[in-house]
C-alpha cells in the first residue's frame, strides 16, 4: 500500500510523467486488442518503453493492467530472464506487480 500510495488517484498523463521521472525512460501507453488471456505487456529498450494494455478490458481493469506493467518497469528492471536466472519464482515476480496494481487502484475500486 505504501509503495503504491503516490500513484493512486493520478490520471493517465500524471502516471506517465511520474513514471518517466522515476525510470528515466520515455514512456508510451497504447491500448490495443490483445488475446483475452493477456491483459497487458511492456517492452523496454534503451531509454524508451511502451506499455500495451488490452483495449477490451473494462476501465478499472485497464488501470490495473497499466499499474501491473508499470511495476515491472519500476522494480524488475532487468526483465523476466534475469529474475528467472536468480531462481526467483515467476509467481513471486507477478505477485509483486499484482499487489502494487491492487494498491494503486484501491481508491478507484472502493470509491475513495
């Protein structure tokens, strides 16, 4: 909750500005049609990053997917292959991103 607190309640533009400041990357958000089993993904190379969110999701879940992928950019900077090599279970990798996303959307979810 504490880690997500500064992100809660920000609009999309504010999220992107804050994310660019924290990651040092130019960040772009795209809503695209993805398979129903894929809510979002991110691609990062050099000083650029792009987050793709499944446009078919309802609004609150698009926001969840955005924060989930954002957490990976913020905290899992070396990518899935690096974390797999450290024997960090991918379930832990994804759980951390999910908990950040839940905490960030909590005020939207409960109407605070």
